[in-house]
C-alpha cells in the first residue's frame, strides 16, 4: 500500500489532468489514500496530503461536480476526520498542510458573509 501511495503521489505531481481524474474517478484512489493518512511515517503522510490536494485542485479546475464528488468520497471514507486529527500531529508541516486542506476544501470561508 505504501508503494502504491507513492506512485499515486508521483502521478498527481507530474501527470496530466486526464491521469489524475482517472486515478480519482475510475480507480477510486481517494479512500485508500485516506486510510494511509493514519500512517506513522510523516513523509508518507505529507506525500498523501499532497496527492489529495492535487486531486482536489484538478477537481476544482475541472468542474464543481468533480470537486464535489471527490470531497464526498473523502468525507464518506472518514478522510476529513483523519485530516482533523492530523491538526494535532507533532509534525508542524503535517499540522499546517491538514489545516490548509480542511480550510480550502472542506470548510471554505463564505466570501459573501465573511464567515
């Protein structure tokens, strides 16, 4: 699983939009990635969060439907809860990245109301 997570992370960094959408849509890579967020290896956790962020970024730039699908998938498998717990991680980089993912994609500010 660890090796597969590194491969997915690499594809999300250097792959095309089509490649990334295939990983997230056709191959349903988000639930297994979220499971691995509970790893004890900080570098693996950071790589997985980078991959998730890249997938969400592609979803956001592609269509609101894609982004919503990816967010729902992460929430349904407990990934957003794991990200919340990672905000208490000893590693400052993990804390910052988990906070940013949650703020940007799961609890975005309402620009209209300033909330």
